C-alpha cells in the first residue's frame, strides 16, 4: 500500500525538524539516527526511506534552505546590502527558522555559510570596488559575515527587535557605522 504524499511529506519534515532541534544542541558527530527517530516517533527504517545517513540529511536541510532563499531573491534586482537584507527577510519565515537556527547555531555548519556566500550572494554583490580591487574580497566578506552574524544574534535573542527594526539597524550600521549609537 502506497503512502499518501501529504503523509510522506509530513514524515520527512518531522525527521528534518527533529534533526535540526538536536543539531542546535550538539555537534553532528554526536547525533545518531536512532536518536532522531526516537525523538520523531519513528523507527530507524523510516529514516532510511528518506535519507541514507545523517550527512545526506544535513545536505538536504542545506539545499532546502538555499533553494528557498534563492527563490525568494529570484526576482530581486537589488544588490549589496539590499540582497543580504532581502535574504534575511526570507529567513524570517517560521517554516525555515529551525533549519536556519541549526545550520548557523553553535554546532552548525561552516560549510553552509560558505555555500550561502558562494551560491546566493557573491554574484549579487556587484558594488563598485574599482578603486581598490585588492580589497574587494575583504569588503564582500565583511558585508556577508556581518549581516549573518547580526541575524544569528537576533535569532538567539528571540527576535527582541521587530523585523523592520532589525533591518533598519543593519541598514544604519552599513551607512553610518555604530558610532551613532554610542554616547558622546
């Protein structure tokens, strides 16, 4: 008897979400398939219907999130900080928040951040650095790393600013720096 597609989709999502919850608590090397399936309420064979191992599951989570971000930015014509801010807005959707928290959490994947930079942002950061091409990679790294570091902090602080306030803060920091917020 063939399972209904909505059940299959729900089962896979449940495995992914439970993996992400565990990945936020400990490194991937310390997570077992048995632990994921116990937490999700399935047996090990259910896991193997969807993934061959934990690393395939990790790649799936990364690919799913990168695909979502790319789709959200597909029609955007913005560059530089706008591209980063638009991606951050995409990531504010609750469905993908758990994946994002896990991938950029304390035990998360450096590989994911590298993929995010290469696959999503490098082509969009078309700023005029012609005055000093030598510095271009550093400037691009600064923009991407700073934005995602701030976003990660915002998530860790349970979104203590609204999305609009957070975007405004990031924009202000890019335009004027942090000195505006210090007492003189």
